[in-house]
C-alpha cells in the first residue's frame, strides 16, 4: 500500500471537511483532477486500516457527513494553507 503524504491528507480534509471540490483542489495545486481523486481515495483506503490517521467529523462515527461550506472563514485552519497544496 502507498504511503499517505501530508499533501494527500490536506486534499482529503479540504474536500471532506470544507467541501472544496476535487476540481478546485486540482486547479489550486496545478495537477490533474484524477491525481487529486486518487490521492483522496488513497487516504480513504488508508483510514480503513490505519487508526493513526485523523478521524473526520461525520464519517465513521455515524454522524452525518458535513455539507459543503460556502463560507469557510469560521472553520479551523487546515494543516497547510490551500495555496500550498
């Protein structure tokens, strides 16, 4: 299994916690959308077998998944700013 990088984790958190689309993440990072999609899938797969990865609100604990946010100013910051993704 491939290793999850901090970049992959940031994409995953931006997508799941903040509702940033994979397309937008790919534009910001300057990569193809499929690269972001594969990275997010890698994190999702790794979360199933690695308890050291952070838990995401609304995922495995049975609570509803978060909805996309139009105003992300009230959310806590990501580990790295989106511009460094």
